[in-house]
């Protein structure tokens, strides 16, 4: 095997990877064997837009695709009817019409990462093609390979039981359906976020039982904020693959500094050596804003191009940065609402009274995003990355909660 491919395999097995089942050695051996592997990622069409969280396993699939392996993108148009169980409640069931509407632009968005038309194009499949045809007898047979104890050991089921929240019986069917997807497609492996580990391992169990085949599972790290909460569509702070370059850049600039190293690892095509360098730079006290701007450029370049990334960065700096601003500023977390300029000034703790804040405003000593505010009655709506300057020495970077 050529050294170039060995380096690619090493990066594939490490970058963004949480865990590999049955082992990293098992998958490494398969990759070096020369065999063309078939692997898949399943996406339930629960909304019309794919987001940066989806891009993490998609980029890993691209690494496999570049090495010549066969990629299946499975659209869960049947599993989405019931939905993967949530941590606290039974999901609202979607209609077939809602699912069909959500799927419309998936190929366009996926095509920003995976090769859809080259020599080794992605194959799209839909699990209603087999799940909708199963008889009750066949469902019973599939269910016989699992136990109730296995099901309730899943962390989210266990949590709901402890919290006294009900679990609908059909929610136990979801892992069975996802497990049968692997059998129906006869795949070698599956990729997904580490929150899908239980379902993907159910597929390993069923593949062994029904096909006598060892299926590998590769779980990816999740893009999460410092509290461990996923930065996804549910939380409202995620970049979608259809966002404009301007939106992408601005949203990355609003990310917490603690998410930078993970962002470089999960959301860019840069090597792990760069990720390690970012972690070192942060540890050494390098200005996180510069690293954040670099990350934003990389992400915009990935989905658009370098020229557009440069353009939106220049626009961002014109709007949100003033030449007199210091490189390092404390953050002021605010809500996405209008504030009276006096109240916003008070939040910065640059003054001790409203009368003092009014005087500074009337003197033209208060700026928001480089714009002088001269009337204390004026209202402003903060934007991520804007700088609030009060007087000559007080600078704070505004961040939307």
C-alpha cells in the first residue's frame, strides 16, 4: 500500500472519531486489505435543512469515498414516521407529506460534501422500500433477537423511566428498524454520531444473527457547546448547509472560544496536526478571535470558495470591528432583543448609574458596532460579534445567548 493511502487511513481512523466497533484494528485491517467496503449513513428527514452536525459523518464518508469505497446515503423515509426516541418525550410523528417535503433539497445539500456524479458516486436508498413491506411475522422474528433489558438499558430510555416520563411501545421498534436497514442493504459498516451508538450496535447484533457477518460501526464526536449540549437545529444555533456565506461566517464568530479546537477537528478538511496546533495556540494564550476567524474562513471555503470567504470576512470586519478596538475583549452576553442604549451601557458595568450612562451617550462616547449613539432614548438590537465601546477604555464584545 502506498504511503499516501496509509496516511489517509490513519487520518480517517482518528479525526473526529469517538469509537470504532469491534475495534480500530478491525477496520484498519479491512481498509488495508484492498477490499471495496460498503458503508452507509442514515438520515431521517425530520426537517428540510441539513446542518453542520450532519456534515461531520458526511465528511467522514467522503474520506471513505476518496479511498474508493462504496457509499450509501440512506434516507429514513419510513423510520421518520415514528422518529428516533427523544431524551424526555415521545417525538411528534411526521406525516408522509411532511417527510416528502423535507427530502426535496437533500441531494443538493449532500452534494456539497459527497461526490454524486464521479467515478464512484454515492448511492441513495430509502428504507420504506423494505421496512414498509415487512410482515408482522417478520417483525416478530427481528424482535426475537433483542430483549427488553437491552432496550431499557439505552440511556435515554433509562432516564425517562427514572423521570417518570412514559415510553410508547412503538419507540422500541425504532432501533429494530435501524438494525434491519443494515441487513436489508447487506453493508460492511455504518457511520453516525455517538448519540446513535445504541441503534448502530443493534445493527451489529442483527447482522451477526441473520447474516453471520461482522459489521463495523464508526461513531463520530458531536459538535457541542461547553455544557455538552449539541449545537444543532433543536438549540437554534447551528449553521445549515444552505446558509449564505455571510450567515456561516457570522455564526462561527458567535461560537464560544472553547468550541474552537473541536470545530477545526469536526467541521474542516484540515489535518489533525492543525487541530493539535490550534489547541496549543489556545493554551499559549493566542487571541481566540483570530483563530475563530480562521475557522470561519475554512468553513465558508468548504461550502463555497476562498474568495467568498475573504469577501464576507472583510464585510464582517467593517461592520463589527473598529480599528481602535483592542484584540482581546471580554464578552457581554445579551438576549436577541432591542435594548435601550442606556440599559445596554449599564450592562457593560462601565458606569454605575443611569445618569452617568445618559451623559456618556449624549457626549457621543458610546458606540455599538462602530456607530456612535447620541440619543439616550435610542434602542439597538445587538448582533453577535459587535463591539460596545463606552468611553475611551471600556470595550466588550456582544454575544447573543
